[in-house]
């Protein structure tokens, strides 16, 4: 099926926040801290307020509710009061009749800062023991394993950089009084219910008075999970005060300076293996630079912790994970959610260990690979839907691994070829730490002509949710998909359905849609009795569904329902790190084939094969799109993307100096889909959104290592860094 | 409880259609027929299209779907094609950048008409047997009753005029592409689902692609039930064609010329009584002038038919009812819905018959009054909730009937006092003829802080729906009413819940809200087990509900539901007119005390007592508001409101020449509420919206008769008409 949302996007008629202009809209500007850390001694707004066209200048003193943006903890400040803790932190807000007047006024807000020494690095923060979160896994006897003289032990430190979400559309919000005594926000966002809570808290009103509607959103990738609560709160404050519509759309520079990013990571990875290549133990320290406020760091960190063993059997485990507070922009959700950082270490380390053991990297991995009946490092016994071996087999076949890996690694000219591999697995959904946010809802309303309106609490971000849920509903009801219509996500339609993250949308919203459809079907079956219902006809009959609807409406059958889906139980013991942390896992492997120019250090990727056991693929085209996009985002992180900072200030805050891959950098991308049905998933589906990104970077450094014999322990593998490694 | 929607209205922040201005909105104008009946030979739009700022000129040829506005039948034309059948019928549509350009272009559309002789009156239409609908009731042996020489027989013909709804806000719509491939209409309307169907038909798209959202609506009174489907379709056509927002707001003149009104009525009423005052038979012909198209005439007519006996025992019945087609504006729904016309006849006739029998009008009525165990003229046995006798008792007491009625009627000066009474009963809801539209839905969503968002398919028109449903939800859940929030009615939230008419909203949407709340409560009870739940605490504890919600959300309990309410069975046999046509009845009586100036014919009302058995009053203040407003609308119809037509054209189409009562005309209004619980209603409630209007006019003419000894058989009782009667 084609994407139902494609025509409006292709024809330029989809409505993004900057396409919506109610008459009388005011424009917002935000006054931001130039300091990473400073005491605020005074804020004077009189000059700004005097600018023609300015309606209001607001500071923390003008907040009617609480001056926080609620997330996991309540430490995130909405408007800086006594101090600022990162460059770009919001200090004052302006609403004016034009963007120009708003910027002019912003420049006239006088803030007296007393600069203080900032904490900027993981090392500094760790030394101060200033943690946003800490987790651990302790299993078996690592000490014995590491002290066994028969075991081969290898330890390395790996580092990964910031990554920008680089969504096409920057953050943007439009807030206005709704005429019913509440406030309406429309904007570019992933998680409407997060913004709803934030606005209710900052305005000091009931959540039901805050209605958040997602407009067409030009990409999220996690960057619009927690972060939009800031522009949302700011915009709402201005609209609530002025009683006018207020629009706040970030420039790219502003978005890069003050919005969340992938946490910079550091991993000390130590592994003990028997000489024949069986992993005996791991001992890992895992640090993330969380930035100034907690936001989502505890759960990002936790996902990394849980996956710290890779998809392998590891009997003895010690992992300590730390999210370190620093005076930098708060990092947050990003495709992979704490897992890419640790998987980079795991999979680079697997290659290094294989080399040390004299084993082929695939052989070493297969020897230790998790399979049915095995336990993960948290003690989760794998009992359903583990297609890992099939994924590996197919990926290696498509990559022509055996022929190519043999023949590479012996080039002597300027261009040297390498082929790298990396495996990963990914716990689908929020898992044990996000239990109360796990369920999802769907509202289904059938019209007299049989067309169906569906609202869910998760969002379309370009990933294909609308397509997949349309297919699921049509399949359930036995109707033509053209009759199904997903409306924009809106907090007033369904309860909090958790965030649109963690590759959970097909699984959770898919099951909620099915549940809602099933309620309606049950009522229809009991009314239509012996008649053949549309979802049970041998072949699809387009006229069957509208006819059945008409018959049921004639009998006053309720043709609407709220669906609900609660996933199976998950567990996690905070003292031992043991439990069944996720309901199921997506299993992945990818290879990267590339060429290194030994004179310039430039790496060019020729081919990337990316395979995933997703349980069941609902829409193959959309699934392949996810694989392609995720792979490219992985290549960007692996090869070119990084931020340069000075005194906590990001120096490269535009796409002219923050480099991401372009279509010209795209290698041959080969998606591989494997389907080992997950019984609780809709038609067996699990999740796919994040997995294609996760293991790209280690495959890249593993391929570089094969090509030129140098193992990079830090990414991105820019020409400079590769050249340096070659010439060290 | 205070009205939750009052503050925004009082402070001018409620959003009406003309308060909503998306950037780039185009303005619509409609080219209308100046003829009551004409053949259309040609329509030329080139000059209009050439006006600067005009985006499109559309005629019937440009309709992508079907050229009809679907209502009960499919005879209502969206844009006149070959002929026009009433003055003001739409012929062409224009969208332009300014209102001025749109009007200028409208004047330049050239239509070649060949005028034809129009049919304008009930008599002409009846003679041609051109009926939009016909119904009958045949019960017992009327012939025997009328031919019995012992019986007193009286026959009269009664006439009632057009009435304007005179809502404060004229009809208005704003249509725009929704960015998702569908269309969004916001507007001033009573029945969003009617407009949804109309727009889907005219655009030729699925209903789920048409989203209708009610904005704050400045009054409806039935006038925004069927009629908004016309401006809705027109506006949607222009927005669909131009891909821009298009606004169509009627001027008052336009609204009066082309929008629906109360059907002019004519009733031939013949009654036979035993000499001791027991009604033996009625023989009635009942005509309504339906106008050019069927719209809602069949059901308006039917309600009049069913109530043609008044709240009395009548063993032998013959009623024939006709909705006559004429070349005039289609008449439609209006508070009372076909009942005021016939009740005027019934209750004027009851007084005339009492006089003939030498009985006091109250004594005569009480002798024949329906009570528990009696049957209506359709054979409906009254078994529940009949508080008629208590209503009468209380109304007469408040009116000081016995003292005053005795003392009036003997004035000899210029000002002569009279006291009149009239009884009525009213079948609540749509009844047997609207079965498939009877059910109603409610969507209830509970937020994490315990605040509750409710969406229903019926609408707030100023009548107090939001207040009443808020109270019902708060009562059900045991929470503070400030936590309850009704959102605007929106077709994408709930299935068709039937129209907001027939005094059915408290009953049907009230029960749907309760049903939705009960589903949630059941889940909460099964989770909270032995704990005392908020709705069962001995005294109201404001903190109990939020605490219970938090506990249930922690356990992933589904805190949302779609409620549904299907009323008890109703029946109607079309051949005999027998059955139980409504689920229950509201019982009413009112008195009017007035003075007639015998020199000028002017009638001044001093006091109106209006009593109703509503089962249970949910909000007394709102209920009294309904009684006051309905009474005044009844006085306007009785005394001053009428249209003057020439060749089918309404001559008085402004408030300067169409007169309605003002605050200065308001007498002492005394509401009386009686509560005989209706078991199926929410807390026993029935309906009240329409009943206060129904029996005002006959009480007025009965009071005039007492004052001056002249029985008017036609209203309004303008000074001219009263003077004429006095001087005949």
C-alpha cells in the first residue's frame, strides 16, 4: 500500500506549523544565556518592553504555575531564575507583532551575569560525582573470570560524539487561547502528552484544559520527544499572557544551540574469553554526558546498560552506568536511545577480541550468539521471536561476506577496501522502566458510509505510522484501506499513550487499533449473527464492509470504541540489574563495505547491508525506508557528524559547518527483513524504527580496521582522524 | 453550578466563526434567485470571474459529487441547475480575496431566467396534491361519535405564521483543506454530522475525510439543524476548488431570505364532547407549508400529528396531516418542531369548547387530562413519569388562577385584563420516526491529573448542554466539576449522535456520558478492589478522585471509553398512526395574564407562569433560562412575529421590520419545575428545551378572549389583528 499521507506532502499541502497563521498571531523570541554557567544577578526588561509592537516581555517571575518543565525529574527550569547552566538556556520571552520587533526586543533585555566556571566533560562531572542517573548490572563472578589465567582479557576505551537529529523542520509551536477557557498548542512534536503536562504545570491549570495537536512534523528522531516541552511551555506562557495566538519557530542555529542531542558517550570495555573464543565475562563502565538537566537521561542510560553485553551469552557481568551532569545543553532521546554508544564499544571490541583470539569476527560472534533458550546479561531467557541466526545468514549472503572478507585487507595502493560487520539486538518498547507509559490507546469511529476515523496517541514523524495503522485497521475490519483515516494526534482524543519512541508504535498503537476494531467487530458479529462478516470472507469484497456497517447502524449498534493495549509484564531489579526488561527484541546485523584513501584519510562507503528480524513486516516499503534512513543516520554519526565546542558553546551550529551525509554519500543500501513472529505483536510485528542505526558505526570502524589495520576507538572517522591514526 | 462556558463568552473570548481567520482566507458570496419559480436558461460567469481578486466562480456544473443536500429525501438541490423553486435559492458561488470583490462578482453573474407561476400557499399546494409528506392517525369510530346527536360538536380553522429563529448569530462557515487530504469545516451549527454527510455527498468523498467542528454558536433554535448543510456545502465546494480557507458568513438579510423558518400552519379542528364535558372524538386536518424541498418536513409534520390530541383522553381519532410543497423557502426545524402549530389549535379549541359547554377552561381540561394508565391518541399507555396534575396545580397556584380568573373578564375601560391557560405534552427525543438517529455517543478521556476531557456528538447552543453534561460527569465520577472539560463537538471524535434537537440532549448525551463514565468506573473498581471509590464516599472528598486516578494509571488501567446510549424501543404504525411513538413525555402548562387596549388593539402581557414536569432538573438555573427564553419566543410568535411576502419574496428581512420581543416586552416570568422521575433518564431527567415555547400562543389568545370576548383563530395577535377582531 502507498503512504496515505504522501500526496499532501508531495503536493505541498501538508500543514506544518509555519503554514498555520491565525489572524493576529504574535511572534515569539527567546532571550538565551551566552554563558555555560553563570549567576544571574538581575534581569531588566523595560527597554525591551518599550519596543514598538512588543506585547509582553516575560521572565521567570511571570510564570503563573511552576517554573519547571516536568520530565523524569523536576530539575529542568523553564526560565532561568538565579543561575544559568548551559549556553542557550532560556532567560526571557518576548511576544511582538513582527519577528523583527521580537528579535529587536530580545537584544534589549539586559541580564547581569556573573560567569562561573562550568563543568563541561564526562571526566569532570564524574570526578564531582554529579550524576543525573546511575544503574548497574551484577551477575555471576566477574572477578574469578578475569583472574583466571587461562582467559584472554582485553580492555579498551571507546568514545562517541554528540549527534544532531538534523530533522528537516526545526522545532516550532503555535499556542492560542482556545475560546473555551483553555489553551491549544499546535506544533512540530513527537509526544503530545509530554507537552500537555509541561504546559499544564507551567500555566498552573488542569491537563484537560491544555490541548496539544501535532501538526505535520518534519522529522523527529527523538529530538522532538522531550525537547518540545521547552518551546511549548514558552509559547504557551506568551499566549496565555497576551490572549493572542503566539508562534515560536526556531532558526536552525537556535535549534542546534539549545535543543537536545545524542549524548556523547564513553565506554571502558573489558572482556574475558576462553582461548577457544567463548566469552566468560565483561566488566564495563558506561558514561553519558547528560548536560545540565535530567530530562530523559536515566532511561537513555538504562537502555544502554541493558544492552551492554550485545546479543551474546555472557555468564559473568559487571556494568556500571552513569549519566553525568555538566553545564551543557541537556541531551535527550535519539534513535537508538543510549544503545548506539554502547553497541559501538561492544562491536568494535568484539572485532578486537576476535583479532586477539585469531578468530574470524563472524565465527567469534556466532560462537557466542544468543538463541532460543539463552539468557541475556539481565537474565532474560529468550523464548520467542529470535531470528538472529537467519538475519546473520541473509546479511552475510547479501554482503557476499565470505568471498569479499577473504579478499579484502590486502590492498596496498592508495585506496584500500575493507568489510566490517556488527550485530545488535534491541528491546522493543519502553521496557520495565517506563511501565506506566507503556500502554497505548486508539479511538475508532465508524461513519455511516463505512469510512473510519482513527485517533491514536502516538505520532506520524515520517516513519510511516499512518500507513501501518491504516493497514492494520483495514485488515482487522475487512475494508478497503481508502476508507481508513488517521487524524492528527491530539491529547483531547485519547489518553496518554506513551511517547512515539522506542520502536513501539507499530506494536503498541497497532495493538490498540486492533483492540478498538475488535470491540466493534464483536458487536457487529452479535448483531449480524449468521451472516458472513467482511473480515471473514474468503476473498476481499469491497462492498461487504459498507453493507455490514449500514446493517448495524440500522440496528443502533455502537460503531465506535476506545482501544487499549497493555504489554506483557516486564521486570528489572535495580540492585542486580536482573529481570526481563523488555517484552521482546528485534535482532539485527549489518555489514559495511568501504574504501579508505590512505593519503587523505577519506572513507567512502560502497555498500551497506542491514538485516532485522522484525517479527512481521506490515509495510515492506516503509520498513525499507526505515532501514535506509537509519543506515544513513548511522553512517553520518560514524563518519562525519560532530560538534566542536568552546567554553561550552557549540561553534558549528549550521548545516554549513555541521556536516551530515547527502544523497551523494549514499552507498548501495541493501535491506534484509526476517520475520520470526512475536505472538503478542500485531500479526507478529515487533519494531524497526531505531534498529537500523544502532550497529552501523562499529561496522564502519571494523571495516576500516580490515582495510588499513588501524582500529579507531572514537568516531566520527573523519578524514582527519583516520589520517592521524594512519600516521600515528 | 455556574455555566463553565460563561466566562469566555462574557469576556468576549469565545470563538465564533467570524473570530477565526486563517491567513489567506477567501470570502464567499452566493448568487441567489430573485424568482420564486423560474426556468434557468443560461448562466454566464465570465464577467464575474474577471473581477480582480476572484479565485473562482462555481455553478452546478462544477460540483465534483452529487448536486444535492441530503436530508430525509434527496430532492434538495445544492446549486440550482435547470430551475429555481424559491426566492433566494443558490445559483452560483464565488470565492474572492475580499468580501467586496466577492459581492461585486456576484452581481456580475448573468442568469437567464424564464419566470414561471409559483405555488405559494398551503391551499394552492394542497389542491395540486403536491405533498412533501403525509401522515394519519385513525383510531376508534369518529363517525359514530360525531353523528351522535347527544354530543356537542365544534369546528374551527386555526392559522399560524412563519417564525424566524432570530438567533443572534447568522449562519456562517469556514472551510479549508485539512492538510491530510480531507476538508475541515468550522462553523455555527447544531448538527455537525448532518453537515458532514452533506459535504461528503457534494464533494464525492468519504465521510471520514470531512471533519466538521462546531465553533461557539450564537443560537440555533432548530434553525441550524438542517439549514447549515447549505452554507456548509457551498463553502466546502469553494475551499475544495481553491485549496484555500474560504469563509461564508451570511448577512441578516441573506439569512432571513434563504434560511429555514417555522412552517406556517393551518389546522381544521373538529371536536365532539358529551354534554358533561368528556371528549368523545376529534377530526383534524393539519397542514404545514413545507416550502420548495422536503428537508425535515416529514418529521416536523409527524410530531404535530402525534400530539394533535393534546394531553387529553380522546377515544375516537381521525387526523390527517400534510406537508405541502410550495415555491417558497424550505421550512425546517424550530423549537417545538411542528407541535406549536397544532397545539395552538388544540388549546384555543379547548377554550372555545369549554365556553360552548359552559365549563371553566381548567375544569374542562382536568376532566379529560391524561394520567397514569391512560392512552394517548396513538394508543401509548402512560406508565411512567406523568406529573401533569402536579404541574397544573402548581402553575394555577403561582398564577393565582382561581382569584384572578374569576375577577377578570369584566373590565369595561380601555385596558381590559384577561388570564388564559394552555396545556401541552411533548414526546422527548426523536421518537419512532428517527430511530436510527436516536442513539448518542460520548468520548471520555481521563488525564493523569484527574482532569477529564469529554466529547459528545450533540452541541452547545446556549441552552446549557456543557453545564448539564459537566454536572452529570462530575456526579458519576465523584470529582470536582472544575476537572471536567467538554470540548467542541467534532465529527471525528464520536459517531453520529443524532441532531441536537427534540429536547434530547440531556437525556441522550447525558446517558452516553454516564455510560462512558461507568465503563471507566468498572475498571477502576476492579483495580482498586476494597478501597472506597470517589463516587461512593459518604461526603464529597475533592482529593479522592485524583488519587484514585493516579493509583489506576500506575496499574495501566484504561482511563478512556466511548459511551453509547440507545433509548428504549418506540413504535409507529403508518396505516393507523398507533404505537408508542416516544420514550417518554414532558408535561407542561402555562398561563398568560395580559391587558388588551381596546382602542389600539395592543396587548401587553403582565405575567406568564410556565410549568413543566421534566423528570429531574439537572441544573435549575439553566432550566429556568430555558423556560424564560422559550416563553419569550412563544410570546413573540403569539404577538408580533410574522413575515410579509409578495410573489414569494419576504419583504421584511431585517430586525428593523421583522419584530421580536425585547427585554422591554418581558412580563413577570414564573418558572415552575416538577420532577416525576423518568427511570431511563439520567437521574430521572427527561427534556425541557422546547416545551416552554409550545403552549404560549394559545394561552395568549385564550386570555385575549377572556379580556375582550373575541377568540382569535390566527396569530400573531398584533394590534392590527386584535383591533380588527374588536371592530369586526
